[in-house]
C-alpha cells in the first residue's frame, strides 16, 4: 500500500461511517462522518498496542498539522516506544508535574499579608472566650499602619526574626514602646495560628519569630543588618556542647532532639512531629511523611548508630512508663506528654540559655544559667544544627547532590522531577552513616544521653 500524499488526503471525503487511511510507520488518517480529518499514531509498549490521537486536525495554519509534521510526530512517538517510554503516560506525567509545580508555587508565594488576611477574619469575631471585643479594629489598624506596609509582601518561607525585629523596632523608636510590645504579641499569635494550619505550617517550619521577647523590641538596640545566617558549629564547639547540654537543665527529650537534628540534618519542625509509628528499629529507619515536611516530600532516614542510640534511649524510657502515660510522640512535650515538642519550645529553651547575663527574665521564664549553652562561635539556633550537619557532610566528601537529598531539599527543574528518578538510597545511607561516625568520634567515650529524668 502506497503512502499518503497531499492529493490523497484532500480527496478523502466523508462517508456514512468513519474510516481510516494508512500512511505507514503507525500513522493513520481518520476521516469522520462530518469530513473532519485527524491523525492517529499506533505504537507498542511492553507488547501492548496503543493508539494516540494527535491533538491538532489535518491542515495548515494555526491549530492544524500537515502530513509532514504528522509523520515526524509519529516517528518520535514510536522511537520513544522502542525505548520503553509511553508517550501518553509521559505527557500525563509532565502535565501532573506542571500542576504540582503550580500548586507548590502558589503555596510558596504566600506572604505575611495573606496570612494576616485569613487570621484577622478568624479572630475578629467574638466566640465565647475567643476573639476580639472590638471586632479586631485596633489590631487591623496597628498592622495596617506599622506592619503590612513594611513586610506585608514578605514571603512567609523567607520571614525571619530580623524582619520582624526591624519592623516592630520602628514603632519603639518613635517612643511607642507599649504599642511595639502589643504588636509583637499579636504578631506571634498570628504565627502560632498559621503554624496550626496545614497550608501555612510548611512555610513556617523554619520560622524563629516566636523566640522574640518583649525586651528585644524596646529600649536601646542595634538594627539587624544581615538577615542571612551562616552560623555553623565548629567541631570543637560540638565537643564543648556535649558538656554544656549535660549541665543545661534541658530535658533529656530536648537534648535527644538536638542530637538527632545534628545527626540527620532534619528541620526542627520535622523532628518534633516524629511519631513512634514512623520509627522502624529492625530496619533502622525513620520515615517522615510528606505532610510533616517543608517540601511536601516524604523521606526515609537511615539511622546511624549515633542517632539510633537517641531513639532507643527514648523508647526504653517510654516503655518504662505506665501504658496510659506512653506518648505516641518520639519527642513529647514536657508539660503535656501526649502532645509533641514544638519548635517554639526548643527555640525558647535555647534562647533562654544563651541570653546576656544581665538581661532581664520575664516572670514565666525558667530560672537557668543565662550562658548555659553559650559557645565560642556565638548564639546558635536549631536551624544552625541542620546547617552544621550539611557542612560536616561536605567536609567528609559527601557529594552536594547527596547532601541535598539528605536535607530533603526540593528538586529543581520540571524535567528533573519527571526523569531523574533515582532515589540515592544507598548514597544517602552512607552519608548519614559517615555523619554519625564523625559525631561519635567527636563525642567518643561518653554517653550522649544520660538520665531521662525530666528536669525544669
């Protein structure tokens, strides 16, 4: 049978029933009962014959496709099939990835103003003991005048302590200290509300705003000029930290959380939400579901001996309790063990133990040695442990691509998300193992977690 040409295609007329003209190489021209002409491509995947209709009809001009181009398309589709790639599935994957990317981009684009707009509606109405008596009028006025014009457009995923301090200190600088404190407390309430809502929780997982205290925004101060933190704990500081933690008064649960963050590179929010059902001692893994991660990507962490010891010590302590007191959370809160330890609780505990010796302490603060966790390199925070873990991996020769996977960073590029599907499982296990071994060497001859008696 001879191939089609322009004349044959033009001569094909409508009949009582649709029919097909064969061109070869899997390409067919379908003629509908109304005379419409479309292209079909037949190909075989894993022994199964499939058919794909080209989206454009036959013809020239916008939205049409010629015989020549149809042949090129058919050749491409069949070439992919010979490689085991289903063109239809591939196109569906691309569309799904694009939709997911749009969804992620929309979420990532959420700003302080977006959070405020939802929060103000939620708290303005008076419902029982909740809400504002004035319907939120004063709150809206304060934020409209002093907050939203400055950082309303700031992406929540990039919101930092420095941003909030700069904003509220502007109020204090004009002599309105009381107003500044009120705005700070309202802002922290807004962040807590956002942290309890799924759409915002992921964007606020690294937010350290709740660690700001009243005294930080009133009185004399030096404006924070650099929002980018590069604090990394030196290896010598990690050795010092061992003794500092033992004498810090922190609960053993909180100490374990610190070592786990350092030994895995996990975010503080991801660590705090760990449940025992996520931990598999037999296979030495800790599975973090996607809803607990900033990137909305699940990850399975291989537990090094160093990190495994932290989990086992916590498990043994839990099992020694009465059944009704056993928390489902790996890192339970001190005062409410059936709730998880929050990143804000950890942040405040670290902040209290690194404050200036002469700094005042609010009436609710735990009486602690103000320099109990101070290190030579300066103030350190939970996220600095993650940065330290990554830097240690780098120093151990772990490839950056593997370190990024261990940190569960979102893959870049649409095509990478579709075609670069190797999971780097063995390499990630080796990286976590190397990191754990390095920490073990630094802290050798000592038990990282001591008594698990809860202390204030």
